[in-house]
C-alpha cells in the first residue's frame, strides 16, 4: 500500500466516524430514521474515552435542582465563552437522553432510598451526577451502546473527507483491506479528543485529534482549542507516561481532600468551593503548590470515605496495581491532560459550515463548554447532540454524492514523542508567550526535516495519520494560545494573568490557502455562535 490506490468501495446515507458515545448514539438514531449508516472506528469496541469515563453524567435532578441552576454552573465554569443558548438547549435535552440510554439497558446506581444516586463534582452547586458501577459510568454507557448492535467497521480509519459543490461527497478510509472510498452525502466526525498531544493524559492512545484535522482539511472551522482541561487528580507514579489512571472528582465529591507533602490543604483560601472548585482552579492550585515545594505531585486523602472500594472499584484497582491502598494510604496525584474544551464549530445539531459535515462529542465545539468544561457535561453532550445529528442527517438524504478523486493520503507530521514533549513543556497548565512561540518555531523546524515517506502496513498508515492530525492540531492550538494574551478558564498565561474584556470571544481557525491554520478575522459562520474576531495570528 504505497499510495491511495483504492481497493474497495461502499455507499451509505451517513458515515459515522467514531464508536464512542456520540458516534453510536447518532448511528442508532439515524438508523431508526431509515438511513443506511456505516460506522468506522479505528480501534476496537472499547478503545474510546467513553469507556474510561468515571464520575458520571450531569443531568438535572428531580428535586432541589433546575435547568437554570445547571445552566448557571456550566456558564460560570465556561468563564465568559459559553454560548448560553447552546448550554440551555443541551442541558434541557439531558433527561430524555438518559431515558433513551436506560431504555437501551444502561443501569445506573441507586441509593438506599431506591432512587438514582447522584454525586457532586467540581463547579456543580448540587448533587446531580448520575453514575454506574460506582466509578465505571463510561464502561456502562459503552456497553449499552455496543449492545444495541449497530454494525461497526473496527480497525478502519478515516483518512480524508471529500467535498464538492454540494458539500460532502464521501470519505477515504483505510482498513485491513487497504484504502477504500465510501460514497456518502453526510459524515459525522465523532472522533473524540486530543489528549495524546501531551506526554501524560487520561485519554486512550487513539485520542489523536483526527476529527479536527479531517474537519480543517475539509474546510470547516475549529475554535477554543487553547482551552485544554487538565484534570487535577490523575494518579502519579514516577516516570509514568501515556494514558494515566484518573482519580475521579467524585472522590472529592464524597469528601476526599487535597493535601501537599507537608499535610497542608492545597485549596484552602483559593476558592469558596475549596477542593470542589472548577477544575482549572484546582489544577492551577496544585501546579502552584508543586512549584513552591519543588515536588512533582500532591496527595488526595480519601481515607475517611466509608466503603471506598465499593463506591470506587475502578480507582481502587488502579491504585492497588500501583501499590497504593486508598483506604490507608494517601493517593499521589498530579494534573494531566484530560479534555479538549474546543473543537469543530457546530450548532446544537452538530452541523458545521460544510454542508453534510457534522461533528459531535468531544471533537465538536457547540458552545456548551466555553473556556472550561463543567465536570460530567461531556457524556451529556455526546448523548444529546449525537441523537440530534442522527435526526439532522436525514436532511442530506437524496443529495447525489460520488467520490471521483481520492486525493493524497499522507500529510505533514512530526515525531509524536517530540511533539508531546513540546506541548507538555510549553502548552501545559500554565503557559507564556515566549514558550508558545518557541514551541511553534521548534515544531516548524522539525516539520521541515521530517521524512514523510508513506507507510505500507495499515497499522503504520494509521499511526502516520494520527501523527499528522496531532501535528496540524498542535499548530492550530499554538496559534490561538499565542494570540490569546490573557488568562481565561483553562488557558492560563503567566505573562497575562488577568482576563481581558476585548478577548471575551472565541478564536475560530481555518486552514489558509497555504495549508497553515489561521485565525478567521470575520464571522462568516453559517451556523456559528462564534463571536466576531478581530485578532490576527502572529
Ligand atoms: P470517544 O468516546 O473518545 O470515541 C472516539 C471514537 O473515534 C473511537 O471509537 C475512536 O476509535 C474513533 N476514531 C478516532 N479517530 C478516528 C479515525 N480517524 N477514523 C476512525 N475512527 C476514529 N465525561 C463525562 O461527562 N463524565 C465523566 O465522568 C467523564 N470521565 C472521564 C474519565 C476519563 C478517564 C476520560 C478520558 C474522559 C472522561 N470524560 C468524562 C470525558 C468523556 O468520556 C469523553 O469526552 C467522551 O466520552 C467522548 O466521547 P466521544 O464519543 O466524543 O469520543
Ligand atoms: C471525573 O470523574 O473526575 C471526570 C469527570 C469528567 O471529566 O467529566
């Protein structure tokens, strides 16, 4: 396989790229609406971020809670960049989405009163997070969706979205049968996040920003990429790299506290909600304390939680594997890359500016998260918007779609490890202009010297594609992070510690004619809640 010689062809009304919560929810809905759906997943049935979700799903509780309250908490966490209409629309869809999931067989934990049990996480004003299997919510969501029986082509990766005058015409993909084309008028990008931009992440290995790269190359807009959420409490083990076990925020919701190596509270005096402040606040507090004390981690003290192992079986197992017993030991933790708050710009039905191209889940930027996602709002978004895309895609039925030119299948890329080191060192919890500009120069230098000889084996082709997706996304991210000369949400600049009113807007990015990511200077979005932008990339 040395070029894009096409070895197989297929046809569909909708191609769903991604087998996590957003993709499978959309696939199922579209199929119920009578569309011929083809779903691709480059991994296996559980190689998704969905599988690893712990804390739960944020959904308005029947008593002592309201849509207004959930909207308010979301908008507060989003630090001025949420689209309030999108927030309300998605929050309002929560109960029906969870009902649909339970109808599929998903089982949520019950309390002693027989009602669905709800926990609390950072930034939430009340206990509204429903969960399953204690801390295995994602595994239950994935299980229920997988069991719904949607056919999925596993081990198949999308390479390019092909577009024409009427929008989407098809997808070029690679599978164990080599390169193929799928003729289709509608494509959903439900490819998850970009945690693999960093050396340590809670995300699985496949979280390589493919959706962002596919969307940019197809002419769509991305925004809010600079807002990378670093989860405050990821299990720390010396030298640990790659996917790291999460210690859910729900552990703090049940009473655990953050202490430093001298036994002092990490968050005392930092925020009225203390250890349950929004994630950006807690991650910054931990980073600052680690810097002051010259340590590479702090501790979570969960020893006072009754029945810890029963409530948090997944976390208990991860800790025991690392030689830590949370019932008697402090748990060493440090922040790590967790969630991409921005993504492909869409409306609340997943539509992008490219007719027939949709995005949902972590890959998308609906305006729900703004500058910082509220805990457990992601599964909610995947369920609600996934369902809506499955319905919206009916609008493309009957549009003639034929791929006539497959185009290139290799794209500029740099070595993954080098990229992860750059991003970890210069685009982490706290950044500054010199570091971000230096990272961009280094990236461009590495790009100049990279061997881009096409790989021949399918696994290597996919690995190269992932590296190219990470490379392009890092470039886009560094452009906006450099331009955002302020601190807001989870974008913290040590050289600009305050928020600036004139930057209270998203910075949308598209590919310029030269193939470089550029900030869009006027709001030309058909669907867009993206406010007018006047800043230019340096
Ligand atoms: P994923 O579930 O990541 O699925 C992406 C899919 O796309 C995969 O099937 C992958 O193989 C496929 N794919 C990617 N690229 C390609 C390509 N080029 N071609 C073909 N297929 C491709 N959120 C919450 O709301 N509550 C929580 O408690 C919570 N806990 C979390 C805990 C952890 C450890 C992690 C990592 C995340 C957590 N999140 C949580 C976030 C949430 O799980 C994710 O944001 C969400 O599951 C993403 O779903 P998705 O469908 O968008 O993508
Ligand atoms: C967690 O359980 O702390 C993760 C929840 C989330 O990312 O939404």
